[in-house]
C-alpha cells in the first residue's frame, strides 16, 4: 500500500447524487480505488483495514482531499456545470489537530471555492471527542464547506449533540435501503431518520438505491435525494459529461 501511494496506483471514482424534484445532479461522492498491478481494481473493503492499521490512512485521505478538490476545479475550468464534490474523512484525519487548516490550505491550493466541497463523517467519528468535533465542524461551516453524516443509523449518536454539530445532511445507510421493502424494521428506521432530519432542518439522502421499488418507497417517505446504481455507478472522471 505504501508503494501504491508512491507509484500513483490510487485513483478516485465519482458517484453522482440526484435530487429528484428537479432531476438534477447536485454533486458527486469521491470513492477511492486501488489499481493493483496484479490483483486488478480493488475497493476500500480490500485495503481500508490495512490502511487504518498502518496509519497510512491519514496520508491517503489527504491525497483524496487534494485530488477531489483539484478534479472539481478542473471540471469547472472545462465549463461543466458546477457541482459539489464530497469526500469521506477518516477518524485519523478528522481528529488530527491540524485538520481544519489542512482543509483550508487544500482549498486554497486547488482554487476550488469552499461551497463546492462537502465532507462526510460517520456518527462514530463525530461523536468521539464531541466538543472538539463541534468546534471543528463550526470552523469548517464558517469557511463555507458542507458537512454530512455518512451511514447514518449504523453507529452511535447522541441526538442532543447531533443538533449542536453544524451539519447539512444525513445519509441513510444502504443496509436500510437494501431491505426497505422486505424488512419492516428497516422501513420504520428509514422513516424515523427522514422525519428526524427534516425536524432538524437537515437534508436527507438515501444511499445504495438499486431498484425502482426502493425508490418508490423512499419517495413515499419524503426522501428526495438519492445515490445508487439505479441512477449511476461510480464513474471515472473522464465520464463527467454523463454526470
Ligand atoms: P460510503 O461512503 O458509504 O460509500 C458508499 C458505498 O456504496 C461505495 O462503496 C459505493 O460504491 C457503494 N454503492 C454505490 N451505489 C451502490 C448501490 O446501488 N448498491 C450497493 N450495494 N452499493 C453501492 P465503496 O466505493 O466500495 O466504498 C466503501 C466505503 O469505503 C465507503 O462507504 C467509505 O466509507 C469508504 N471510503 C471510500 N472512499 C474513501 C476515501 O477516500 N477515504 C475514506 N476514509 N474512506 C473511503
Ligand atoms: Mg460516503
Ligand atoms: Mg455510506
């Protein structure tokens, strides 16, 4: 993995997010891949554990942040419609003391306006050292960055703290979406997340939407933003015209 970083074997795919009310792509999520010389294209499940264990994750996530901001600026410079890029942030990078400055510097270096960057954290990351999280998230919001909670419903959240974090959106985990038609519990949880998000004035996005039937249930529950193979798989950046 260390060699992969040095040899430029890491790359990003981008998966569109759709707002169905006006059928617009509002943004893309940057998703990390490793083009392994002998094993082919690897997904994070194949190498994240080793990245975390070795401590390389922080370096990798810094590269992802830089690459995603640079790519989005390049799309803007090509005259493509401006969209937001979202980047998954690991525990290690978020809790690094210089994180906010690093984000600020990365934006400045790339020339991307802050409003076109979103950061995704899990509940577990945001709730660890919650007072520090509250401070960091409000600093990031002050810069103009959007913030979302990823995989919502699978970790641990304190609702009173959730309200104090400067968030824009919660993303409903795909494990709930995947069973939304067959498992009554998943449908109830999804319904509760959507209504909680709306009450807290947060956007809500459903991840991993694969079928028309899942979409119909989600629409019925009041969800308007989606990401998943029903709309588009993650794409290489040169296919941005399809986004
Ligand atoms: P995530 O952030 O929740 O990303 C969504 C995952 O769902 C992605 O998996 C995406 O490819 C997959 N997905 C998209 N549409 C569908 C669908 O319709 N059905 C199903 N079953 N899955 C779908 P991926 O790319 O393998 O990434 C897995 C996880 O790895 C991500 O989950 C995220 O937690 C982590 N990850 C990805 N890129 C990065 C990164 O740059 N840095 C860090 N720290 N973590 C990353
Ligand atoms: Mg994510
Ligand atoms: Mg997720």
